[in-house]
């Protein structure tokens, strides 16, 4: 057997749910002149880490496997047992991957490929590196000769060991910087140097936003600050105590919370003002002084918004803070996402239940809102359709208001993602996965006899989820906004045609009623935008006659050189101007899944 080396690759074999390791990030190796460590990073943290100068990030599982035992040994030798325990769990997870890989090499055609590579590599050793996935690997073990302390047996990953699969804890592995001796003594000592404390204090007071943004998105910098804020420090500055508590609170929330801009900054404000917030008399005084407001709907909820002024000093608060008037306990944070003609949408971080939501409030066109909610609920079984919950209530003026709640999708909408170049930077594998998600979601909607009528980039949302087929975390697409959708019913005429002009099918401009084929055309148009970053036809004019002519001009477009069984071929088939020739979504999905 071969020991896992730099060029090692393991087969992507799905492992049981309790053996896949943390699902809220990627296992990476961080290296620089001072640092070498293994940790789980969320996609947002990974992007921030890649932008950090003088360090390299590797996702190569073989390189990670090669470095991990030595890092564990170093961690144990420096008496950081808690960090070592987490790293051992990572080693157990990699060993589970190795075991799964080795088992697969004994089955099916992989067995014969492995035999071929093993036999001929004796003559041509380079074959081992050309076919890294066709050879078995030995399980990782700790280098006993390098340890200064006894090493317990690595903790197995099992349902009885929740820490190993809990993304809340296992995705937050602190780095251990390899500091020069003078800095090591400082970080492990019992006092914080005055100049160090003054420097951090000044940064917090003079320019807190930049410092807190760096703290939030740079795990390496966060660890160096945390080491200066150890509880053992006797001379810890008063202004740094709230920061220490805020960092503790920040790291107790899931990665989806940690990725929200301004989250740490708001937590620091809460910690700095917790004293008066939890004092009943001071809360009531703040109400009288106008520093906090009482919720119009719930008299027991107090809110702190925007620029907060206390003792002549103004502080910018990214989120509105809502807390209980009776106890002072913070309930949720929120800020406005967007506002349309009929609806306001706010992002809400519900701290007590660890929920991240997009909450909508609609005061007009209530019947449309009720229809949207009903149709969305009919499609809720699909993982590629956005979830939506809501209820209707009447305010004190007897005005009907629809409140809706949906999960907050951290990837934003597909329009912004493409505009920022995000789609083009994805691997071909992830581009195909998102393409399949969109088509799969539309198929599910049509199976419920629902016509969406407004499928476009702005109504496709992205979020990081575990792929049930592969067990890996990836961007997943979800179809949202059923505001123009309708359900086909026997002996009931369809409503008047509607939609976004650039995505409307040619036959709709001719007066035909919209149906499944109309949605199919829109899917073809948005997939063309995804994969080609341009419209399939000219949309310079919004005149219906011009758009109809532009759409029908695709009739003469030949089959792409890549052939029908390709993404260009699928887009070509879905944008046939003649609805009778247009491909079905089921046929398109079969091709995408085969690629």
C-alpha cells in the first residue's frame, strides 16, 4: 500500500451521513511562513482566506492528509489538547474517506483498473502519479516519535459522537500561528502588553468598522486577536472586554450567521451596551429619551435603529436590534433588503432559534400575496423551490397585512451572481449542478399543474447546501417568486398573459395563452445568460413586435457544434421558437444529468 502523499486523490465515494465530516465548509490546508494548519472554512471564509496575502490555501485531500499528523503532533506538544481533539476528528474523517476509497477499489471495474495500475507501476512507477485514484492508501497515523505527550486514540465518527458531525463546532477550528519566541511568550503569558492593548483599543474606537470586518472574515487575524484576549489576562483593558465577549458570541453561531456583513459589529454594540439594556429603569429612561423605540405591533419589543447617539457619541449599527422590554434579552436583528411597489423584505437573524430569514410585509394586492403563498406551499417538497411561509393579519386600523417568512439564501440571486462573475468562476461540475437544479425545480412546479410565468435570473436564488447525491457542500439553485404564477384547473380559462418581456416566448406575443412551454422558453433564455453571459437574441427594444421578431429569428439558428447532448445543445433545444419543436424540460434534464 502507498502512504497518502502530495498528489493523492481519493474517489468521491458518498459516505454515510454520520461519516461525512462537517457539512458547513471545506477542509483546507493553510500555509505561510508562520502558519501551517488544517481547518474547515465556509465558502465565504475560504474566499476571504484566499485574498489574504503571504499565505496559500490548498484543497488537495492528499496534501491535507500528508500534513495532518504532523500538525496534530505539534498541537499536542504545545499542550493544546482541545484543538488536537478536533484535528483528530478530521484525521478520523479522512481515514473514513481512505477506507471507503480502498473498499471501492475491490468492487466492479475499479478492481481491474487498480490491478492494472499496481502491476504495471512496478515497471513504470510514474503510473502511480498519473492514476492517483486507482491505488489504495494506508490510513493516517500519528508520528509517535515526534510527540511529547501521550496520544489518545482518535475519536471515531459516529452518531454517539455529535461533536464530529456538528457543523456549529467542527467548522470553527482555530489556527495556531507559528509565532516568533517573543510573540509566543506574549500570547501564552498572563498579561497583555500595554502597547498591544492600546493599539487594539484605538482601532476599535477610531475605526471599528474596518477592524471588525477584518476580524469577521479573516480567521487568522481573529485568532491572533483572541490570543491577546485570553481570560487569564489581568490587565485587559475595559474597552476590550466587550470585544472578547462579542467574539465568543459570534463563534457560537452557525457559519451562515458568521457570513453576514455587520454581524460582529452589531454583536459588539450589544456587548458594550448590555448593562443598561438589562436594567429595567435604564431601559425605560432610554425610551423616554428617544434612544430606543417601541414596536408598533408588539409593545413588549424595543428597537435600536441605525445611528445610535449616547452621551454625544454616534455609533453606526448595521442591524436594527430588537430586544424584550421586560427582560432586556436580545431577540433578533434585522435590516431591510429591498422594497417593491407592494412589499418590503427584511433580513432577520433570529438569535434565539438560530434562524436566518427573509421576512416580507405586504399591504396591497393581498389576493396576489395569498395566491403566491398557496402555490409556493404546493411546491415545498422540492429542494429546488424556495420555501415560503406566511399568515394574514389585520392591524389596529383593520388593514389587511400579509407577513411571509422564507429562508435567507446566502448566495443571493442568480442575476447578481452572474453580474459579479461568480458563475463563470465555478467549476464545470458546479455549473452543471446549478443548471440541473433550475430545470429540476421547474419540472416539479409543472408536475403540480402550476405555470410560473416569471422565470428569470432575479427569481433564482442560490444557497450553500449539502448535495444529497454526493454529500458535498455546493451552491444550490432555488426557484422563487410565485407572484405571477397560476394553477391550471379544468374548465377554467387561464389568466391574462404576464411576465418579464425579455423572457416571454414568441408565441405569447402572438396571443397564445401561457403554458409549460412558455416556462421552458424562459429557462432556455436564462441558461443562455448563465453559460454565455449574454442574451440569445437582441433585447435592445422592449417593443413587443421587436421582441417577437428577435425571438422567432432563432428558428434559423443551427444545432451547436458540440451537438445535442451538451449544454449548448440543451439551450438550443429549449429556445426553439416553434413550441411544437421546443424540447421538454424532462428531456433537457436527462441530458444535463448524463454530462
